[in-house]
């Protein structure tokens, strides 16, 4: 009975919709046959186990929901469906959304402010995306940005119980990853502190987990730039995510 329910839950994706998705964007069209088949299976799992909830008047058709699933599943082509564990809902705003932040400083003073976000990932809760920002990323596939990949990197990072820029890895690789990422992160923060122009978005200096998430965006959208700026980080991400879909498209 459980096997029957699982097969029913993972309903196959219609061939016409899948072909349209693959043809519609280089992040998908450049995948080889094996990786495209893997993505299709992951998308079926995503659509079966995640509630995609558009809010604030946004409506999403089946093709748009598949597009969101595919973007969220791109980082899982090597890691697999275990990367979907621990959360159940994708919330989609029409545009960037505001959240209230608060912080108590060392002197005990409470500071409150509003942030405008393109995406957010809660440790044990939903993944949240701005539809307008998702579409902007798709319109410029080589610009270094992909909010869906960024937030999925946070979900992968959190799987081992610590949001620290290191996803679950075999022990030996984890040590190498932590060493190389920390060294690259420290060097990057020094560049930002010195107000030098950086190859990747300066937001990566906010914290080790943001460094991993931002670097992940560049792996999928501007791999040559990441390789030039941070070859050790780029090598780890190629191993973790597989080859970037933008490596063979003629884009930088």
C-alpha cells in the first residue's frame, strides 16, 4: 500500500510540459540526458511533497509551478532527494517582500528595522521566493544570481543541524571543504573590508552560510567568474553540484 501511494504521489510529468521546460532556458536545456532525467524525477518528487503557495494575489499555472520545482531541484542533481527533507512548503510572493528584524546589541539596546528580501529560508519551515526575482534571474542566466539556488543552498546547509556554510559531506571531504571555504571566506571578507571591488556579490561576506549560498548562485550562473576568483571553492561546488549547466552554453 505504501509503495502504491508513493507511486501515486510521484505522478509523472507530462512530456509536453517537460519538453517546454527544457527548451525554455539554458539552465535546463544544457543538461545531458542523464542529468535531465534525474531532474525530472526530482521535480516529480518536489511537486508531490511540497505545497507551492502563491500569495498576495499571485496565481501560478502548472508550467510555472514546474519551473519553480526545477529551479529548486537543480542543486540536488548530485545530492539527491534527501535534500528535500525537513520542510514542506514553498511560499511565492509576487515581488520582493518585507520582513521585520530585531537585534539587541552589546549595550542591551534593541534595534528594529525592515528588510526587503527576494527570498528566505527558515531552518525548519518554508522556503520563500519572490516570483519577480525568480523571473529576473531567468532573464539573465549568466548574471551571477539565482535566488532559488541561494535559498536551496541554505536548506542543504541546515540538514546537518548547523547553518555554517558546510552541507552534509563525508568526513574527509568535510574537513577539506571547511578549510578551503574558510580560507576563501576570510580573504573575501578582507577585500570587502578594504572596500575593494569583488568578483562576486559582496553580500557573501555577511556570514559563512551566505558565502556558500552566494557562491552556489555563481556556480550555476557564472561559473567562469567563480573559477577565476575562487578556484578552490569552484572545485568543491563542481564536485557537490555536478558541472554547471552554464559551462557549455557560450556564456561567461
